[in-house]
C-alpha cells in the first residue's frame, strides 16, 4: 500500500514536471 501511494505520488510529480516543460516549450 505504501509503495503504491509513493508510486502514484511520483507519477503525479513526474506528470506535473513534464507538463510544465511542455508549457515552457510551447511558450
């Protein structure tokens, strides 16, 4: 359970970082 939660958090952080990078590229 703890591992899954950490994995989800990592995925969310990674997705947010990727989105920010894409936005910067777009700008």
